[in-house]
């Protein structure tokens, strides 16, 4: 008489094969995940630079990115906002386009060994915070009104690095 189902032996062989596959893939995944998070953080920073540039052009107004910015009691790693008074400083009431905390990218931070100890080599605003703004023509400017440019250096716990570079012509790239 034929019965439907699996034998105990077939079930045990399947479980052993599954255990071997899991044993092999977990270490690979653990090595891959920190790099994935670093690349995601760099891509998002790149995208937010592009967003600031597009917002400035679309609104015909300066749009700034300020790093280590406090808003409402929380210090964000960076904040993108419409700089209505053109001072490259976030003021209460200015429209926040986006704000980012690195906690969204576990184990990713600015690389303190680069950019003067804070992982950034953008000029500071009058509040002493690294920043850059985009004019309505899409060109970056610094706090003094000159050409804004700089690099954000990112690092993860495995010491892998990525950089997001903003050129004086407004080109943005990931290295």
C-alpha cells in the first residue's frame, strides 16, 4: 500500500542539507551587510545632495545642507533645508526637505580620520557647522558666498570607506 508523505530519512537529509547551506551563507552575509549599509548611506547622501540642488533650481532659492545640525532637540547627521534668508544656517521656520541620522545605516559614521577630524571638509557656517548651499542656478556656494565644494568621508565598522564629493561646478560623485 502506497502512502503519501515523506519518510523520516528524507526529512533528516533535507534538514542536514539546509543546515549546511545556512552555515555557509551566514558568514558571507555578515561580511556583505556592513559594506551594503555603507554603500546605501553614500548613495543616500549623494541623492540628498542632488535633491538639494534640484530644490534650489525648482524653488529659485538657496537650498542648504548642514551637517551635525540640531533641530527640535535632535542632532541630525545632516539636514537639507530651503535657506530662505541665504545665510547657510538652519533657522526655525525654514522648510526642512529631509533630515538624516546614521542610525538608519547601522555602524556607518563620518570618518574622523579625514576632513579635519569630523569626516567633512566643507566650510563652516557662522554656527561652526560644516555646510554647503546650492544657488538657484545649481552651483554650490559656501557661507562666505564663494564656490562651495567639499567631501564627506564615510566609514563603517569594517573600516571600509566611501566618499561623496561635491565639486565647485556642482557635480556630485561617489568614490
